[in-house]
C-alpha cells in the first residue's frame, strides 16, 4: 500500500507513532484518537476514515498496535 495517502509509522521507543499524509508529517500520535485528531486538523473528515480501510497504511502493526518498538523507519 505504498500509494496510500496516509501513513502511520511503527511505534517508537516511547510508543508514539508518526503520522504522514500527502508527504507532510502531521505529528505523532499516542493512540487511535490522536491519529484521528491529526487527520482532522489536516482537513480529513475523521468520521469518514475507516481505520482498517485502504486509505491508511499502518506500518509496524495495525490501528491497535501501540507498544514501543525498535523500528523507527524514516
């Protein structure tokens, strides 16, 4: 899903995940609500975003994987 407009990167050592959309980094999220908030701030309608849908490329686990990881890519 490399062409997905929203990318949520693997959890860092603190459990936060970087969120990127359209090539811009929106911020770091500590939970699903943070992801939806960041997307809302970027102009997405959070009520229309399916967490398991094709618009979000979850790297290092899905929407409910928030344990700190060792992968901190890009």
